C-alpha cells in the first residue's frame, strides 16, 4: 500500500473528503460509486465497476433481470462457444 501523505478527519456524520488531486488521479467523479473493503485494520476504497455475477469479469457486462452478466457467460448458458458470434 502506498501512502499519499494526506490526512483527513472524519466529521460528525462519519464522512471524509477525498482530495481533488486523488480523485483526478483515480478518475473518481462526483456521484461515482465506491466499494468499501476491509483488510485487517485497514479500509480500502475502490471505484465500483459492475462485474459478472458468475465469473467476476468486469468487461462487456450487461444487466439482465437486475443482475450483471458478461457476454461469455451468456453464451455459455446458451450452450454456445464464446468468440463464435451471437
């Protein structure tokens, strides 16, 4: 883990402000969703990217009945081979 040297206080509502430089560097825009993870006594924030519920792939994902599914898994569920065309 790399230290940025930035220290922020948690306000009375439990919020922190991410510095603009950090948001620019990590391409985090206003209203973007962040996932929150813990590792030991650390909190990790990661920009949320929807991923397939079956394989975890984040690319080529579509929403189907409220769930994210990638093209490869859709083809597999249909009994087709990925890369053979849809």
